[in-house]
């Protein structure tokens, strides 16, 4: 997982300092898990992106839940939202692009609602400390090529010999298979070093990874970069591609 943009290093450093946690910020958590907890049926190739079509109010609600819980960064419901995926469901490219924009719009609406609560519910803040003004960023979630395939291959890093490097350039988020390597088998240290050398990359991190690997991965990353590290592990369960469900590991 890498995050980038113009002058991003100084921007991110300034943002983390404003979060008031000694240079740390809080990401939101599992999005699809929360959607299912609210009653969403995600047994679909579009997975959580299905809710952009069927129940956008739940998407907004989950964003708000994480803001209420103290998140500084909320990610859009677009991990499995791709133009190719929408086209496979019968939507045009233009409609697919509109849905991607909608994922950002819903996150912005949630942030606006939360900020409005902070202003109007000052008595609630004083009494319960539930709402408080703080820096809030919206991050666009871009899934890997395997997420588009909807067959669980993003957890294996095996897309087949027919998939070229050019095909994968737009699908760049990787998960990790152990404490030292990403799913493709490449060294996490080498990946982090490449990200560190790019001035447009503001932070480096791990996503869709078993919690037991996180400490070792962070240790490897911090040895080769001084950029902020993002951590977004799985719940500790294993993904079953056939049933499209997370199951408790035996």
C-alpha cells in the first residue's frame, strides 16, 4: 500500500501532527464487515461496491460510524469498484466512472455530517465527549487486480501467466504472505525501498494481511524508509473465495 501526490511528505507529516496523537493518525477499519453487520448482502462480484448501487445510505452510515469512533482517515467504498467490474455487470464506462465519483461523494457527505454534529452538538461533546473537531482525510480505495477478478487471488498474488506487467500497472496494491514478503514473493524491504525512492509517495504500509505478520513487516519497512507507515490488517480470518466469506482459520 502506498500513498502519494505532490509535496505529499510534508503534507502528511503536517496532517499527522495536527491529529494530536504525537505524529500518529487513526485509519478506519474493515468496510465490508461493517456493511454486512448492518444487513448488506455482499455475495456479489462487486462485493462492497455493490452498496454504491443498492444501499448508499449504509455506505454513508459506516463512514460515520468510523468517524464517531475517532478515525482521522476514512477510505471510500471502492476497493472492488472498477470500470471493468461495472462493465461486466452491464454498466457503461460513463456509469462506472459516476459510481466511482459517488464513492467519494458519500465519504465527503459523511465528513460534512460529522463536522456539522461537532458544531451543533456542543452539549453532547461536553457531556459525553462523543464528537470533537479534528483533521479528517478521505482516501480513495483502489483494489488490486485480484479484487477485480473477485476470486480471492489478491490474497495469493497469482494472476496467471497471461497477465502482463502492463496489465497490472493500474492495479498496484499488494497483500503479504508472511513477515518478509508480499503475496507475489517479492521482498517487502525491496518494495518499501522503491516506494521510499519516489518523491511522490507520502507513506508506505501493509493491507489485507494476517495480524500475526504485521510486526515483522513494519520492522522491515522502517529499516528502509523514514516515511509514515500505514497498517490495515485483516481480522485474523481467512478468505474463502468460493463462498465469498471470511472464515475462522483452523
